[in-house]
C-alpha cells in the first residue's frame, strides 16, 4: 500500500493528498523509508504532504523530520518544525536541530522552530 499512497501525495486534489498522508501516518514506521525518498527528491509539491505524513507517524519519524529541517525549501523546513513541535517532549532529541533552525534565513521557519522549541522542551527547561 505504501507505494500507492506515496504516489497519491502527488494527486491534484488537496483532500486526496491529505488522506494519503494520514494513511501513511497510520501505517507508521514502515512508511518512513518511502517518505525519506520523497524528501530526497526535488518535487516540493510531494515534500509537503510527505512531511505531514511523517508528523502523523510520530516519534519514530523524528530523524526524518530533523533531516527535513535542512531541506532547500522554506515551506518544507517550516512544516518539519511544526511537526516536531506537535510531538512535544517526545521530540526532545530534535532540540539541537530546532535551535539551529531558529537562525534560519526565512522568518516563518525561525518562528516555527522557536514555537517547536517551546513545545519540545520539558517545562522548566
């Protein structure tokens, strides 16, 4: 099912792309290698729903989301930071990458990284 769902990330209909991302997220860690392949490609249109899917996967996808923080596309970087923030303290190992992202040249990425840091850091840190 993973290859078909990855292909659906390119569908012209936004609802279809979102449903494919959610389905990949439900599949879990088994979908991560295929999603990393998408992130290593050059189609931004596919990368955004791939990052969304990684966010749905949860903590198992932290390393892939950290890698997405280094993508050439600011929207992909911003989306990766937001996904890490949604994971909260479970994503604490992403803290060094988020700290670096706070210095991103794009304001939206910086803001998303700063917000994610607040969510990721345990209370009182």
